[in-house]
């Protein structure tokens, strides 16, 4: 009596092993592809989300900065304001849910600038919702401030 596998059982086992191998390869490739797609999507949102500084002034011991969001995709959850005196910088994050073509006015008290001398410029960088986490985008705009000691901050283009 011969002992061995029948051709039907051997074929069945080859099919099962092939399906298992394809499944293992699919899991490995799928995680890499979905991770790369998420990074590309996040990068595109950072590129297409456009914000700009419209004005900045001193009023009643506060600094008031008006920001406009232009057209562009992405979910804006906040804005990082970077104030600089030429040698030191201070980042202050403010929550901002600005939709396309909306403006927002942000008020900063002079106490928030401790450690800075005469402020020379202000920059803004969007905080973007990417998937389930927030990421800081690139600096969108920097404006030089001519005078911090007067009644009004003068912005030079």
C-alpha cells in the first residue's frame, strides 16, 4: 500500500499556502502605503492652507494682530504667532478655527512677551489637523514691525 498525499489534498494545500502568503504580503504593503498616503495628505494640506497677517497694532497695552485665511484646503485648528526682537523669539499659540476667507483678530497682552526687548517682527504658522493629530505648518508670513514704542505697530511689507 502506497502512502502519500493525494493530488487533490496537495493542490488544496498549495492554494491555502498561496492565499496565506498573499495575505501576509498585503498586510505589510498596505501599512506602508497607507502611512505614505497619510504623510502626502498632511504635506499637501500644509502647502495649500494659506494665511496672512493683515494688521498688527498696539491698543491699551495689548498687541492686536488680524489674520486672514485665504482659499485653500486643510483644517486650521490654531495659529502659532512667533514674535522676535532680533535675537530672541517667543512662540504663542492661539486657537483658531478660521474657515476659508475668514478673518480673525488675536489679542496679546504685553505680559506674554516677557524676555523680549523691542519686538521687531511677527511671523505666523498654521496649526493643521492631520488625521487625528495636530501638526505645525511652515511659517506662512513674516512682517517686520518698525516701531514697538509708539501707539501703533507699523508693519513694513
